[in-house]
């Protein structure tokens, strides 16, 4: 496991109650459930960032695809198996 640092932060009463019952959710301690939640949140943010970047790039290239028929010549093969 990587080294861990202690942080102090404020949470709601409901969140505190949830963390106090961490063992019923299969977590050894409150810190482990917070670490897991943060890891999942970080992954979601990164995934959304990549999706947004791809959508932005696709939008930037849309004009090229609309103007240049050679760029779309292989779309007739979409859905066909190559094996």
C-alpha cells in the first residue's frame, strides 16, 4: 500500500453515521471506505475528462469530414466483419 496522510475535513451527520457503520459494508475502517470512494470519484472525473476531450476533438474535426469525401470513404464498411 502506498503511504497515507491524515487529513481533517467536515462531513454531514448522515455521512458520519454511514462511516460509523463501515463494517456492515465490508470495510475494515472509516478511512478505507473514504479512500475507496475518493479513488472511484477520481476515476470517474478522469473518464469524464477523456470523454469531453474526445467529444471536443470530434467536433473540431467534423468540418473536415463534412468537406472531404475521401475521409469518409471507408464508412461503407462500417459494421462488416474483417475476419
